[in-house]
C-alpha cells in the first residue's frame, strides 16, 4: 500500500487473452422465475496487482459495445486505483450491447432496462468466488469489498447500485453521473458559456446562432450549402447538428470537428451539439 501507481498506456490489442473476454451466464429476467432463458455477458479481469485483502474495482462499460473499453483493466483511472489498493479490475459489457445479447430479436429489448442491468452487476459480484481469472479464495462480498466505478450513464449505475445493493457494494465512484433524469438537459453546458474565455465563447455563440438560424429555417438550399461545407449534405438536420457521423474516411480531413457545448436558449436546445469545422475555430481560440 502507498506505493506510487503507474500504468503504462496500452493499445486495446495488447490486452492479454488471459484477461478475457470471459462469459458469465445471466438470467434474461432476474425478476420472473418462470422465464428460463439466459444471456451470456462478456467481462474482462486483471488481477496482476492483487494482494490478499484487496478490493474489486468493478466497471460497467455502459451503452456501447465494451471492446474499446476492455483495456480499462490495464489503462484507466480504475487500473490506477486497483494498483494503489492492490485490487482486481473488472470491466463488464452491458446487457444487450456488443456480444452480450442472445440474438437480434427486437422483443429482447424489453429486457434492456436499468433494473435488469443493476441485477446483472449484483449477480456478478455475488459470484466472485467462481469468476474466471479471479484470485482464489473468498472474492465475493462481504468477504471482499467491491467498489463500483462509472462515468455518465455508467456512473448512474454505480450510484444506484450502492443505493439498491448496499450489502453487496461497499462503495461507489460515480463520475459525471446525471442521476436526476431531465428532458433537454441544456444546463449541462451552462458552465462553459458562463466561465469560458470571452474571446472563445462570443464567436462560438455567434457560430452556434448562425447554424441554428439556418437549420431552424425553411431555406433548404441554405441548409444543404451549410452541410456540404462539412461533407455532410446527406444528413438530417438534427443529425448534422449533433455531428452524428463516423464516416470520416469518405470525406477526408475536412471532417475534423470541434463540438461546441453551449446552451443557446429557447427552442434551439435541440441543436445543443454543433459541429464546426476546426479551421473556423483555430484562429479564434
């Protein structure tokens, strides 16, 4: 304990096979005993820093396939915590994302909800004595302390787990967790507009205002001209405003975006994330 924690930056491809992925069989429905179907959930484990008595640092990858976050068992703030506390790091793929779903049957989405996900995580923790690549011995709570970690939606899960399963999880680290549900949460961006340097905020607000004016108007030619400047003429208005594209290879280097997280007021909140060409920003900031 107390030693300096250093974690080498590693590419996802360097995660050793011995760390996963492994598979854990979950009930499809934790709350209906007559439902006998199951799903297999992927998880990764790193115990290289473990010493007897150390905790388990547990992370749910949230609303996306866990492949890119699997290397958090090696390269993350969670890994730093585990190394400092001589614990184990576990990354779990959220049910119905990535490969953690029984099939593509849309009816299964009825089982994609917070309560089922929380029960998944509690079930994993309570099965700590038999998880793959885990240290031998009593690794399930209460014999071993489990600390759940998360950010954004995953942070919500962390906070709610500690609230709903306090006898399973000893602590929770919930980073940027919007635990209070709200529609059109524009207040998230207020601190940037209120406290950012005026030399950046004023021109950004002006750009946002212009883009919102174009997208909220009825001039289709003006909209298309604006979108084509970014190589995104085929996107719907809301998708363009949100920068919702991953096809960067097709449009080249022009698609380097700077996302303006500014609250614009009134009806324009639907365009809260505005994609602006980076060459327009560099001279400003």
